[in-house]
C-alpha cells in the first residue's frame, strides 16, 4: 500500500508537471512566432520600400536595387528570404533585377552549398531558390536532389526543374515518380513536366513503358495535355493491356484528345460490356471527343445499354458528330437518355 | 506613366485592391498609386466587401485565393449588389484556367495570372477603365 | 437484516470487486495510456514531417492531375441554408467539380428555393443503378444556363444514407465527397483533400479532412471570415474533443497505415470503389465508419495495393450541439454505430490477411473506444462508494482522480501544442486560456455524462431497439445578410 501510494503520488506529480510544461510550450510556441515575425518586420522595414519599388518595376534608375545589394548580416538573410518569396509572385524585368540582387549577395552560391545541408528544410529551400533564380547550371545538382531522402526536397527539386524548364531533366523527373520508397509525388512531377519544352515527347513515350503504374499514368496524361502524337502507339497499348484500370482510363481519354480517325475502332473495342463500366464510359466520352463518324454504329448500339449513363454519354457523343451522328438517334427519340442529352445540348447552345 | 484621369482637375480614379499576400498588396498599391490612382488596399475578402459597400470604387482588383471570402465570393456579391457593373480584375495563381473559368462565369472582366508582370497589370487596369467609360 | 449488516455486506462487496478488478484495471490503465502516448508520438512525427513540407510548400493549384470531384449534399428540410450552401460549394477553388444535391423528400421549401435560385429545369435522365436504391427517385433538375455544374435529385424520404447512395449514382466525376448540407468548407479545402489522389493517383482510394466546430465564428456567405471561440462551455469542450480526435488520433493512425474512421462530415472517396463495395449501408447507424471498414475488407481480401489517408488541414467546419439533449442523441448514435460496425467486422480481428487494420486498429477501437466507457463507469461508481464505505481514504481517492483526469488533460494539451504550432487558427490569447480551461472542465460532469450516453447507445443496440433518429436542432450561424 505504501509503495502503491508513493507510485500514485509520483505519477500524479509527473502528469501534472507535464501538463504545466505543455501549457508553457503552447505559450512559448505562440510567443516565438510573434517575436520572430516582429523581428523580421523590423529588419525588413528599412528595405521594404526599396523591395516594392524594384518588384513593381518602378526602379528606373536602379537606385532601389542598389540599396538592396548593400544589406548585410541578419537583415540580408531576411531580405533574401523575402526576395525569394517575391520571385514566386512576379515575372519580367523586375524579377531579373531581384535575381541579380540575390547573386550579388552570394545567395545562389550559398544555395548550392545548402543542397547538401543536414536540414531537409534548408535543402528544400535551397532547391527552390535555385529554380526561382533560374540557375540553369545547377540542373545536374537538382536532378540528384530528386532522389533525396526527404519528400519535401524531392518536391522542391522537381518544382525548381520545372521553373528552369530544361527538357534534359524530364527523364529523371519522370523516373523519380516510381523510385521505391522515395517516390516523387505524381502531381509535382506532372506540374514540372508541364513547363518543360517540346523536347520531352520521347521521354513521355518511353515513360509509358515504365514498370510503375503512376509513371505510366503521368506520361499518358501529359502526352495528351501537351498534344504529343508521338505517344499514340504506346497509348493504344496501354488502353488494351495495362493491368491498372486508372492507367487504361487515362489512356482512353488521351486517345480521345489526340487520336486519329482509325483510333475509333480501338476505343469502340473497349466499350464492350466485358470491360469495367468506368472504362466503357471513358471510351464513349473519348469517342465523342475524337469525333470520327466510324464510331457511329457502335455508339448507336450503346443507346440500348442497360446503364443509363452510358446510353446518355453515347447520345451526347452522337449529337456532337453532325448529321450522321444525329441520324443514328432515329428510333430512339423517346429514350430518356436521348431526350436528356438533347435538352442539355440545347440549354448549352442557348446560353452560349 | 501618365495619370489616367481624363480632366486635369478630376479627382483620381478609386481602385480597391484585395490580396492577403502583403507583398502583392503593397506592390499593386504602389504601382497603381504611381500611375495616379487612389488605391484602397485590404488584406482579405470580408474587408474588401465592407470597403466596397462603404464606398464603391470605380474598379476592383481581387485576389482569388483569400482566406474566408475568396475573390470569387466577393465578385459574386458585387454582381448581386447595387453597383453590379464595377469592373473587376481577378488575380489568380498559375492554374489550369479553372479559376479563370469560374471567375468569368461569375462575372469577372479580366484576369491576371500570378506570377505576373506589374507593368501588364497596369496596362490591363487602364484598358478596363477605358472600356468602362 | 440490520443497517450495519447491509453496510458491511456492501463494504465487503466493494472490497471484493476492487480486489478482483485491481489488476485488470491497472493493466488496462497502463495500456490505454501507453497507446495514447504512442499515438501522440506518431502524430508528432507525422506533424514534424508535415511541418517541414508546409515550410517548403510551393503552391499547388490542382493543375493536371487533380481528379474531378462530385460534392454530394444530402438535404432534408434545409430551406434556410441550402441556397447559400450550394453557392459556396459551387465557388470552391478547384479545377473541376460539380454539386449534387439530393433532396430527401423534404416537406419544406428546400426544392422550391433551389429551383428559384438556380432557375432549374427538369431533365428526363434516368440514374445509373450501380448502387441499389429502395426509395423512388422523383426527378432530376439542372440549371437552365447549361453551365453551372449543379444537379438536383428529388427522391422520396428514406434517410441520409440512402440519399448519399443516390448521390453516388448521380455523380459524374471520379471522386465523390460526402458532406453535410450545413458543412462550411474552406475555399481551398478541396485542393487539400484531393492532393493525396493527385500524388498517388493509382492507389489512393479515400481521404478524410479535419473538421472543426464553427460555433461562435463569424460566417458570411457560407464562408468563415473570422474564427472565434464558441460562446458557451459545451461547444468549447467539443472543440477540445475535435482537436484531440483529429490532430492526434487520426493523424497517428494515418501514419501507421491503420486509418479506419473518416468522418461523415468530410470524406472523399473514389466513386468506382464506393460502387464496387455496394455503397453505404442504409441500415447502418455509423454508415461512414462502416463504409471505410467495408473498403478495407474488400481491398485487403483481394490483396490490392491501396491507400487511405488523413489530411490534417482543417477543411470543413460544422455546427456542434449546444444542448445536452442533442448532444446525448449524437453520442448515443455514435457509440451505437461504433459497436454495430465493430461487431459486424469482428472476423477481421487478428487475421494476418488484414495487416495493421486487424492487428492494431480494430483491437484498439474495441478496447479503448468501445469498452472504455464501461470501465470508466465502473470507476465513477466504485471510487465514491469505496470512499463512502471507508475502503480507501480521501487523499488516495483524490490522487487517483487527479491522476486519471490529469492524464486526459495532458493528452488534450498535446493536441493544443500541435494545433498552435501547425495551424494557429485562433489568433487571440484569450482563445488559448479558454481552450485550456475547457480541457480541465471537460472532466467535471461532461465526461461522465458522455460515458453514460455512450453506454445508453450501446445498450439500446444490444436490446435490438429500433433507433429513433435524433433531429439536430440548429441554432444557425451568426449569418449576416448582405
């Protein structure tokens, strides 16, 4: 009983002590944020108007930009952080002027060094700075950073490579998506690849043969988004054979956007009722998008499908195919699917 | 940049600028003030709406992404207000045109995508006011 | 039998039951505290990782890979708020989304208000019957402009769960978001909860977002423009509960890969997966929990590689009960739903096939969510009784209470630190003191009452009593009319 009581008292003291500690921590977290914001504001206040002048493109004589280059010590660190933030918001001549200030401060060289820092936040910020400063010569370093152990660094490296826009980095960015355990999030990769030049069409084509489903999906999606017909043969293959349903649906949509007339047959094949419903729907929509009249007989048949949505999508597709498509609706005028599709098309036309 | 006001003694054209990002707010305010506009800059959607109601400006520059009421929300309220025809320019971050689509659907007159060129923004503001007259 | 005899008998009964239960209770106490501490540690790790990501985040605007979303809004007699809610959902920031309102046989002006506000036209569309529906669908309407992405479905009244199933059938986009009609969403909330789908498009099947009480905050046009503390203690205490549940519980489980609960007030699912598992179970009380369990079971049975993730950013705000009556109904329903779902999926316990769901998450929910109120009730009864009968002395009893409840406060405070550090939504100092006070006050009365209500819910299920739906009376937001 004595030991029990002692234990109880001890535990109580520990718990209550921890509670008090946490209260202090809450207050400290808030106080620190306040004081840090205040410090940064204070350091920035003499430089703020010069920064705004440069950023707004009103620094005709270059005096404000020059004033910015003089900053030293902590205020330079804070200023550089503000400049980097500003670079994400503006473009044109003012952006170039701000990059020049960073270069004079040595911030670009420092960022190269920071890419191997122990703190992942520093590594990530360094990568972003290099991208925002459009530091083309650091592309190989950024490509290495795509395989970083921290996801924020991988994300930042891809973001930077997208800003720099060098198509040479497209292969590594796409490949990084499927890296085991250290994958690059698909959304970041897609966004980076979006802003690279036309030189990436072959990379995307090859990416569609990758082992990783996410890589294939991003490659298929972007091929359509960027209108690279080079990838068509691969897209057809993915639609037919890919083990992943999402990849197949993406490929169907992509073929609808950039396919040729003869692709109507491929898409029609996958509207068969042995295929998953979501794929059949994607293929019917793609047929409408493709607009080739070879699909008319097949679409007309789908008007009788047991899935009302599939029938409505087919009717909508037929309505978009001119006289030949509309003619195929004969005999189905009273179908709810056809009436709905007609009504929606007329509403859209009326408001356009 | 020359002052946009037509007559020399006319009071300056009033522009409402709403952006939660202090950098952009200050920069747009500075750019437009330099160009001779009278700018009221506010940090969020609700202040923008309150400022609009208190004293409707001749033009509004609204950031789409603001906490609370977004630029689109404010635009919607402006279009349903007593002064529905005030020209509105939306500032939107880089995107796949979706904000722009929504913005135009709700009744925006023009938009600028971030990162933007301050000079281009000014040209658009001048152009919108010229058209509005 | 004399009075003394009764007292003596009772006394020996209490001594006996304390002797018998002492060891199990201590073990249980140790287990629950240790596992909570582990969850806190996991949540801390997860938050540190997320904080690093946030500190280095570059804005994502949903370009490219963001999948289309259908927002499903079941509505039953919501004439007051429905138009405002739909307008605010339609103008969320997202590249591609539609709003599907399912009017569940409202007897008020819900439909008429929508019809007038959006100039609705009826379309002769037949809905896909991918999920079987028992109630009759009365018709489908769309706005006349042919552009506003709104679909209104009217059906005979058959409850919220089936309304959601109808919504899934009517949805045109690959993802479906299940909302409450009175949820208030952050303007960029959809961008947050869809991000995991864009990052891992072939594997992600469901995500859930954090929910917070809206009571007391200033709401304009269906958006929160100023976050404030609720006016009274009951919602303030619930705020503390929400912080704990979302910031510590779900985040920790998400990191472990054992997330089994996504709140019905904001869950996002792949439509094809919802269809594949047969939709929400209309007879279930905890239909959101049941759905997630069914998805886990089905996909694990088939050995598929999939992910379910929790997004800690606050994306949705909801009004919490301010009267004991409504709160009682809510808690009874929750606990009943918890019990029925855990019982229905008991076969998943400890089966290697079900990985961490079967070996960790489910046992945890059984032990510390389902059974906890029973043990707590035992404590609530036995300690005062023992005290009364002189089995234990006063200092001992007080120490015991301080220890038990001090621990609960500790857990809450950890959640507060995390919240302050990561989100700092409340920017007034007063909010901090009120939250701390609420975390202490929670243990005086509120906690004991919820223990009792939870047991009531469980008990009514065990007796097979038909559940009577509690109607949530809403106070309405501090809404300002333009």
